[in-house]
DNA sequence: CTAAGTGCAAAATGTTTGCATACTT
DNA sequence: AAGTATGCAAACATTTTGCACTTAG
C-alpha cells in the first residue's frame, strides 16, 4: 500500500513534490493552480481540491481556515513533524494577519492536560490560536 | 453614544434580544433568519449579516469558523464573560463535530504564558481547539 | 479490464454589495 | 434634513459535483 490505496497519478506526484519543496509555507488551492499553470503544467482545480483533500485526510498536509469567505490554506507537514520534538502551534494575528509558528513546552503541557483531564485529544496541526501579535498588541 | 454611534433600529434590537436569550449557543446567520421568519418577523439576510458583523466588531458577539464551506457561527457574549472568572475555550471534535466549552486554569495559564513569553495576546473567544472528543478518541 | 483520477463546466454555498426606499436622530 | 439602516436581488468567491474521458493497477 504505497499511496494509501490510491492510484499514483502524475498530478498527485507533482503536487506532493511541490508541497514538499515549501515546508512551513501556507498556500491556497488557487495558489497551487496558478503555480502549475505558470509551470506550463496546469492541473484542473477540481483535481487540486480533491488531491489536497486526500492529502489532508492522510495527514500529510494540514488545512487552515483563517476567515470566513477567504480561501483555506494548506501546508505540507513533514512526517517527523517539522517542529522537532515539540508540538507546533500556529498563532494568527487578528489585526495584521501575521502567522506565527510556536513550539514550546507550555503548549505541550496543554495538550497533555486536555487529554488527561478532558479526554480531548488536541490536534495542534489543525488548531489556530487567534489573538494579537506583539507588534499589534502594543497599540 | 448609546449604540456605538449607530442607529438603534428595530432589527438590531430584536436581534440582540434574541442573541442575549441564548447565551453560549452557536447559531449561523441563516439560523437567525429562519428564527425571525418563523416568528413572523422576518429580517433580511443582508441585514442579519451586517448587524452580526457590527456586533462582532463591537465585541458583543463572537464569530467562529469551524470549517471551510460551512457557515460561520455566532454567539452572544455576556459583558462580564459568560464563563465566570475563567477564560472559556472551545474545542471542536474533528470527527463528530461536537463542540465543547472548556474553562480551566491550564488554559488560563497558557494565555498568560503566551502573553509573557511570546508577546501574543490570545483571544480565547475567537480560538477553536481542534481534536478528538473523548467519545471519538476511543476508537 | 476494472477501479480510480482528471478536467471541464455547471452547481452549490455562504457572504457581500448596489441601490432605492425607509427609518433614526 | 442628514445620516444610517433595510431589504431585495444580483454579484462574488470558494468549493463541490456531474459526467465523459483518461490513466493506473
């Protein structure tokens, strides 16, 4: 079972290759379409959406939704977790829109706490903490 | 300046009254429309969206986005915070979609930590923690 | 040969906007 | 009277779907 029981298509391959080449970067489905169009290797948008969805289901890619109406963002997630041993969280500034990658023990602890005391298994990759970044909070 | 420099309209009044009557409940713009339609007091959806947006801006109502494509949820927020002294967080189960309201010291601490060590002012009302609820995690 | 994926265009959703009318102040 | 808000319908943007065709296994 190579590709999780799915066919290995050219589109899936080049999409994965592209995503792997930009770890930590957030892109929209549309960005992906544009990228391949520019490459002279267009992929239908339906395919992009479908593949992206598969990859999210398989846990290879994360999906973030920041605002209603705005497009979802996707991000390749390295197998070992691109945040070393620590859990990686995302903080999104509500004011300037800045996205901050955070990894620290407190967040790790929170995860453990939620699990033990609330039976809730936190999915850090899917979770976005909203608030104000240091720049914007100082106003 | 009664209503934050805005006119006090009948629609705004009944919308606020309705929202205040269901604290802690999450409803969509569409739910709101339906409710008033059923009451024989329909409010145009554009108005509902516009008023909801205003209320969010004024901090009287919170807006949550759980999934791409699905409608945003709104929730009335009592002035004093409807979660007593503690910060209230929302946990959303990725599997069954269940929404859990959580308030505990650990979350409170996390907020303090983010502020002190990362300069990030967490907005708990806007933040949704994704993961698996106790029921679904046991699978 | 069968199952799965592709791509187009059309549909479905949720949300926003233009504008004439109505209401608040 | 002047400034806002309303409500309808049309416009938008993102995402999904139907379907005929192609490709992978």
